C-alpha cells in the first residue's frame, strides 16, 4: 500500500514537472500585427558612403558558455546549441577609437560570489577567454589608443570591462545610469561595485531629435553617418543600439541584449520565461524594440543585426586578434 502511494506521488510530481517544462519552453511569438508599422521617412543623418570615414571593427570575446537554443529564445530548439559570448569590439574611426562593450573582467568569479545567489551562479557559468585589456594589448593596439568605453547598458557582463580601463570616460545614457544607481542589484543583473565608484568618468549620451531609419532620435557620433547611436529601451531602462556603416557599404546594427539571438528577430520572440525573469525589467519597451528590429530586418535583409551574446552573428566581423 505504501509503495503504491509513493509511486502515485512520484507520478504526480513527474506530471507537474513535465507541465512546468512544457509551459516554459512552449513557443511564444510576438504578434507583430498588433503594433503599428514603423515609419521610414527620409533620414536626417547623412548616408553618403563615399563621404564617410573609414571605420574598422575588431571583435573579441572574454568568455563563453553553450546551452540549448530553447534557453536563449522562445521557440528555440532543445537539440541545437547556442554559443553565448561575453563580447566586445574596438571601433576605429579617423576621428577616434573607442571600445564598444567589453565583456567580463578578470575577477568576475569573486563578484558573482558577492552579488549573485547560488542559483544565478549556476545559471551564468562560463569559460574565460581573457579580459578586454589583455586581448587589446595582444593586438597592435594598447589602452592608450582607446578614447572612451561605450556600453549599451550596465548589466554585470558588460560593466566588467571598466576595471581594466578605470581612467577612460564611460558612455551610457543617463536613464541607464540613474536606474543602475538607484535600483541596481545582483538580483537584477547589476553589480554596482563595478560602476558606482567616485573616480570613474561618465559621459551621458544625449540623442538629437534627428530621425534615423525608424528611430525618432539618434546621435551621429562623428557627423558623417558612419556610426549612429539610437535608443533601444526594454531590456534595461536606457539601453543603446549602434549602427555602423563601412566603406564597403556593409551595415551592422549592434543591439546589446535586446535579444540574445539573431534568430529570435526573425520570429520575433522574447527570451523564455526564466530568461525574462532574470534579465528583463521593462516588458512593454522590450516588445516594442523587438518589433522594430523585426521590421528593420525584413526591410533591409543585408543589414546585419548583431546581439552582444550571439557568437554566430559575429561571423562577418573582423577579429581583433588579427590586427
């Protein structure tokens, strides 16, 4: 009798577990038709490729982990794997050189211990590949060549770069900084010890009321249309995206963590529920940004939209180690 009761309880628990897994991994597609089609009136930003500065991109990864696609975006495969990278880039323009993102730092394990609970530490395991500064100095460049650090947002796997360049100006939006200062905690993916230091130098990005593609505001960084920053809210309070146009005519849009996967933009789909809970705080803004990016991808098939953590998306970006 006891054995039968135990078997029944075990079967019930197995059914409940199966239902939870089904709910979590059930494909959820954003209803694009429920949102207005973006307006692509003439851009106020100069788009003459011949007059643009010659931009060079150098991609690097400070660490990676591998998981099923289903953990990265809703509708992803449980069989196919996704390599998530903690990436950064050096962006070189005739008028300046800066680092975009920069991944995790050398003491990230200790910071995880201080800021994360045991569950978060188990979720965000990684294989280290060398810090941004180490990889920069293994190329033909050094820290002295970097004018500033541009971060899409202030989550822990982006602010780790700061420790390697404490004397450099750090660019982000004021909304992002204020939210990170007032609310940022390990539970929300922020390590305040990275960015709340009196000695750091901040510059807040101010977008001009100048239309670029479907974005109502933009910042033409060097005044020639080659590098244009745009607001991409949703993942965090003040996330930023960056368009880059090369002399070859190749165009990129680097979107930070609005999505973790390039494939998700085709659907479009958000992260699965656990990923949303761990990473996203502004669902309405995130949905609007994903819809906007989905339309951009359809309008410009040649535009390469690159999430910070999608290794496969960087296939056409030059490696910094080759500089």
